[in-house]
C-alpha cells in the first residue's frame, strides 16, 4: 500500500477557538491506482489534499498519520517535505489562471521542477521541459517554451501544471478539481491526458472532484466525504450501483437520470 | 467603548504638544527668542538654558517654541489653501468627468513633476523669499495631491447604489455631492490633511534652511539648522534640537494621519 | 486552435506604449518650458538691471538687454530660447562667464551619479528589509522595519546629512565632510565624496519603499503560483526570493517612479549641506546671484530630469513585468 492515511484530523486556530475541518479520515491508495475523492464544497476534500502534500495554511494543526511508503509525512521536517514534494508527490490545482508565476516563462517553470531535485544542466532541463510539454500535448511546444503564462489559454496552462507535477514522475499525484475551472470542451481533453499519463507512468492518482461524472470516468475506487468525514469508500462501480450511505445516494440522485444510467446506476 | 488605535493616541498627543507649544509661544517663552546674549554664546544645554544657546547666545528652547509657530502656521496655511482648491477640483473632476477631468488630471501630472522645494526656488526668483513664497509653493503642490485623492474617492462613492437612488429621486448633482459624496470622502481628506501638513513642515524647514523662508529675526527650525552647520563641531547641540523638533512634529502628524486612517477605514469597521 | 480566455490582450505592445509616453513627455516638457519662461518674464523690474545692478552704466545695460533679446516680443524670445535649447546654446551665465550648457553639464556630472547612488542604496536597504519583515509579520524584523519606516519619513534629509557629517565624517574621517574633488581626481575619491550625501538622500526613500515592499510581499505570499512552487519542492525561502520578490518589485518600482521628483528636490538640500557642485547648488546660487539665465535653464533641466527619470522607470516596467512586453 503506497499511501495510508489513518485518523487524519486537521484543526485550525480561529478567533473563536479551535475549528476542525477534518475528523479522523481513513484512506488508502495503492501504486498505480486512481482513487476518487468526492464531496461538495466544505467537505474538506481540498484540506485532505493539502494535508497530504504538507501545504496546509498557517495555523493548521494536523494529527493522525499520513504514511507514504511507510514513512509518516506528518513527522517529517519542512526540509524533508520539500525534498519529497515534486519528487514523490505531485499536485495539480484547480485554478490554472493563477497557478503559474506571471514573470517566468512556462519552460523555465517546468525546468525549475527538475532543477529543484536534480543536478542537471540548463540545456538538459530545457530539453526535458520540451519533452514534457509534448507529453501533455501542448501544440507548438518548441515555441511555447519561451511563452509567458498570460499568453496561454486556461487549458494550456493546466497542461503546463500537469507537466510540472509529473516532471519527476512522482509515485503519487494529487489532482484537486483539475477541470472545474475549465471550459467544458477542454475538460475532456485534460482528463484524457491525465488518464493516459497516469496509466502510462504507473502513478497513483488521488483525484478530487465534486463531479461524479469525472470520478466515474477515471477512478478505480471512490471515497465519499461530507463535512470533514469519510462517509463511504468502495470501488467506483460498487459505490455507484449500490450506495451504502444516505449522503452518497443524495449525491447520486442529484445527477440527471440519463447520466446516472450511463454510469451504470440501475435506479 | 471602542479601542482607539495606538498611532492615533501617540500621534495626537505629540501633535497636540507642538500645537500647544506653538500657540503658547505667541504669549510666552522662557526667554525672548530673538534676544541676543553674547556672553552665553554656544553654551551647551545646562542650568542656563534647557537646550543651550546658539552662536548669538539666543536661547535654543525659546527658539524651538517660536519656531513651532512658524512651521505649523506656514505648513497649515499652505496645506489648507491648496487642500481646499484640490478637493474642489477633484470632486468636480469626478462629477463632471469627460474632457474636464482629463485636463485636470494632465495638469496634475505636470505639477507633480515640481515638488515644493523646486517650485519655491522658481517662485523665489519672482516673489523673493519669505513665508508667502513658501505657502504658495506648498499650496501649489497640494492641489494635485488633494485633487487626486478626492477624485479617486469620489468616483468610488459615485458608483455606489445609494447615489444612484438619490439621482433617481431627482436630486441635483450639487446636492448629491454635498449631501452624500463629501461626508464619505471627508475622512480620507482629513487623513491626507494630517499627512501633508507633516510633509509641508519638512518643505518649510528645507526652504528655511536654504534661506528662502522667514527672514531673521523670526525663528525658524530650518534656519536654525543652517546656522548650526557652521558650528557643527564646536557646538553640536545647536544641530540636534531643531532637527529633533522637525522630526518629532512630522512623526506626530504622520502617526495622527495613520491613526485616523485606521479608525475610519471601512474594512476595519466591517470586521467587527 | 480556439481563442480561449486568458490569452493576453496586450496586443498593443510595449513599444507603442512607450512611444506614446515619450510623446506625452515631450508635450509636457514643452508646456513646462512655457510656464517657466512666462514666470521668469514676470519677474518684476528690468532683468538687465536685476542682473547687473541699478548702478551699472546705461550702455552696459542696453548691451545686455540686447543680448538677452529683451527688445523683442515675448513669443519670439520664447521660441528663440527653445531653439537654443534644442541646439545646445543656452546662453552665457554672466556670473560664471561660461556657457550655461557647459555649466549644466559639469553639474549634472555630480547630481546624476548622486541620485543614482541614492536610488541604489534605497533599494539595497528597503527590499531586503521589507522582504524579511514580510516573511515573519509582527516578528522582530517587522517591528524594526515599521520603526524605520515611520522615523525615516519624518526626518529631514538635510538633517540626516548634518548628523552624518557630525557622527561619521568629523568623528571617523572615512568620508569628507563636504566638497567634491571632481571625477578627474579618480573614481574612488569622487565616489567617496558622494557616499554620505547619497545615504542622506536614500534614507527617507528607503523608509517609503520598505513599507511598499513589505505590503507587496505579504499580498503575494498567499498567491496560487507560490503554492505551485512549494508543491514542486521549493523551500519557503526559495519560493520567497525566487518567486515572490521578483513580482513584488513591480509595485516597488512604481513607488520609486512616484518618488523621483521628491528625490531630485532632495538633492537641492543635500548638495547644499555637503557643498557639492551639483545642479541643486547651481540653482540656488544662481538664484542668490540673480543670474536669471541660469535659473531659467536650470529649472527646465530639473523638469526634464524628473520627467526623463519617470520615463526611464516606465521603460523599466517592460523589463520586470513580462505581461507588458508583447
């Protein structure tokens, strides 16, 4: 088991006292597997992602354990986590429009991911960045290497985000609502790329979404979250066909009937 | 009971102190600030005088007090005159928009290129030195400063819904301006007023330092510093008191402005 | 390929923007020159008498009047002057018996390096201080920065100069207490004479810029792209200095531009304190000597200097903010 999360609890120090956003989350992910995490806003799914990669906002105090290949990430120092981020864990965020540094070319931002973890020459990194851009199917990649983020569309920026996250072929990739902010026509393409690369590279993917369609398309297993708790976990097919929990049923019932039928929901 | 910001309290206290000293100096100072007393010349601070004496034996402490009046009255006058004109201009620009606004903004930019010290030099060629020149130079620079602030603030207010409501109710432009716009931007204007008066004190001091301010024997902090330079190694105390006075006065006004700004900032209010 | 939202609409391009700004610069300069000329023409009394004194011989006065072109109509005199400015002939200073152009050139050789050094020093102080203050808000460095910011803008720059002379020059003797040996005396000795004045000029600037830097960094630290950098494996320090700071420089440069005129005005006072033969002291002594030709031209030059530096700052934007480049 690559990733094992046990009893993860995350609380915040607020003016009114302590506020808990995650209550004893248990979750597991094997290498090469895709786990969907579904929930509405406020369910804590983004917090789960940030806790796993160790980028919780200031004032947050996590407890429990997050084991990656047996090592508890919550016990590691900041320096140790910095070495792991990018190399063993990659992350893609929801908002491609603001996820990239406006003052750096996209090529150099991809190359930076390599420079941070490897002794590599600038030209080598550049070549690798080009290869990565082609891997995520960015058109006219050689020209685009020297482009700035504001010259790229939302879909292209998200592909750059994927290229950055996968640059070092991490064992675990976390995708927090990767297509939510994109136009509908672009969403399918991005999911395709993600799906293909994850399979090709044997990467374990934690795919977070509020959209069951996205989850059903890509996830092997799914975890349902509500108000900071895990409601239900199981294979995607299983959860959709035979939801055990009332909340899951509610989520599924809010989908149009035709979509549900397409997902295999017999109801 | 609302907690007042610390900057407001400290700034207010310091400013009040200086204003009090300035006003008091019109009626009383420890010694006549213009009285020359050669036997005491260059005396360091001691029993004879709290801050010592200058090269003519004049009492530094008394000169500082009298200098407060000079600095504050000139700075205040300049900012007041320029501020009124600038506020009117800025509000008008925000209300009338179009070509008028564009012209006003361009003229502002040109005046901004001439900080008070430079324009005072030029004006001094025409008008000679003296307090009038200083006040004019300060007032001139205040116009674009206040115009810019009020225009920005007025535009923000004008976009709000209750202005639209007032307009639809048929109120005239001038009435809307007076009844709605001005009270809301008043806070920002007062804050600017405090801060700019501080800067104006620096300007007045600088001009006096160059000899373009009030003429002797009227005491002036800036001129005291100019005179102190000649005796820098012999009597360092001459250079310390006026400089500290200027710095403290400006600091007090800045803190006052900051404190007022904090208190009236709508963001602060809404966080309660 | 679909033209999705997000592709830059800055198609107008930086070159066109700069060209427009340059034209505006020239137009403003023209307007300012007219104002200066008009103000000088408004000086009460006979300029010739003012310059030479009322007891000068009538012939000398008449000759000077003719030389100054005072017998010509206003507009003609204005255009004459403008033409002279463009061709480099600014007339002669009667106090120094040198062409004004030469005089201004000599003085700029002091004022420009002084201003440049002051700008560099102010950035060298404010950027690191502001960044470190923002990295730990309400920490010790933040408190120090806040203190520095408040005090730095309240203290008159010429007083700082006096204190520096008292505390450094006269006490330790590392730097001269005033005067300028000239660039011919060697680069280092000349630079040495500019250090204390530059510090006096830089401190109020640095105080303002420290606050700006701190605010900019604090706002940027929470931005998404910083999170992406951390997710790549960047340490907090790396993300701060390599991602946040370059972006934070944009508002800092903006403020620097706004402060240019204040800086130039400051040189007048500081040059006076340190007896530097710069534009400031030229303006001042010309005024004292009633050398109106010099005053007029120096005023124009000051305006040109301020506007020119503003323009340079504007051009600098294209370098630091790629969004403005294409």
